[in-house]
C-alpha cells in the first residue's frame, strides 16, 4: 500500500510539472511571436538604412561636384544653381529618411527588449521545473531550456561601444574657473558618459547572471547523468540530443560569446590610453578560448573595470 501511495504521489508531482511545462511553453510561443515581429522590423530597418546610405552617398557626390564647379576659373552659374537645387532636394530627402531610420531603430530596440524579457521569463520558469524534475521530463526540459537560451542570444542586448572619448574626458579641466558655460558643457559631457557606463555595467551584470545560471544548470545536468544508468540513458537520447559531456550550453552559445567578447576588447582599447596602468586588456584568441567559466570571469572583470572608470569620472564631476 505504501508503495502504491508513493507511486501515486510521484505521478501527481510529475503531472504538476507537466502542467507547469505546458504553461511555460505557451509563454514561449508568445516570445517566438514577438521575435517574428522583431525580424520584420529589422528587415524594414535594413532596407531603410540602405536607402539612407544611398542618399548620403548621393549628397556627398553632389557637394563634391558643386565644390569642383565653384573652384573653376570660369564658373557656370546655371550649372552651380542646378547642383545647389539638387543638393538641397537630396538633403531634405536625407533628413526625412534619417527620421524614418531612427524611428525604426528605436522600434527594433524596444522589440528586442520585449523578446529578451519574454525569453528570460520562460527560461526562469523552465529552470525551476528542470531543477525539480527527473527522468525523461528533466531531459526534455533541459533541451527546451537549451533552445531558448540560443534564441535569447539572438535578441540579447549588445554591449555598445562608448560614444564619448575617454581621452577627452581625461583632458577636461577639473575647474573651469568663472566660465559657467564651460562648466555646464563639461558637466553634461561627464553626465552622459556616466549614463553610458551605467548602462554597460547593467548589461554586463545581466549577462553574468545568465552565464551563472547556465553553469549551475550544466553542473546539475552532469550530476543527473552520473546518477542515471549509462545504458538506459544512451538508449533514451542516442538520437544525438545528448549534450557534450552532459553539458547543456557549452557548444551552443560560443558564437554569441565571441561577438560579445569582441566588443569588450574594443571597450578596453577605448579605455587603455587613459587607464593603461590600472587595467590589462584580456586576450581572446578565438571561440575555443572562451570556455563558459572564462567568459564569466571576463564579464565580471570588465564590470569591475567599468566601475573603476565610473569612480574616476565621478571624482572629476565632483571637482568640476
């Protein structure tokens, strides 16, 4: 009787997990729908961006021809007038096109953020199921988490390079004396730089949290596989879905890691001229050099570097 009760209890737990799994997968479908909408907007953005580049190239060509015409010993007033009118027309089209591109660009960012949040919610839900399940359900849930992590990587926030100049910041005088305009300009520049740094710190922190979760799940997957009977396990997933050495993520996010890490290197290059004595640029020789543990350390070290640079800017702002 006790065995029957235990068996029924186990079945109820399994049933609850399956219901939860279906609920999580419904949310996943919403995330996929969100990403399809994102792809449509990204395609439109790409086309409009191409048109913008074409107009910009056309305008530069016209202004070059206009300058050349103006520098002739014998000017052709009618030709100059014609080129100026055409350049003005293209300039207006360029302004309108730039507005369209900026609007679509903002929409892309918004949709990427929405899709990213939806994938994260789904991954978190499935992770709870994965950690509390066993047998075939654990294997199935692990596969779904792996796929979602790959999909989320496509909409994961990029690590933008700084639009400000660290070298210029290092040259800003700590005090502009009685020049209130200069103080205002310096303060705005430093404030904007601080905002960019804070944004990148948050991106790095969230990315490190993702990687920590992946490492934890990898560790649990390895422990789970060790507990299973080898023959039974292999017969269950010998179709090729077994992760390398039981790891869920080791081979599935390497490309995304390398792209993200490449921007980290470029940020170090931006900071190196003014922080060379305080930081050491990491060396990335390829995707193979970015094992998950190494990648996590890279993210954490970069976050520390940006916090250190933030402190330098904060001190300069306080003195300004």
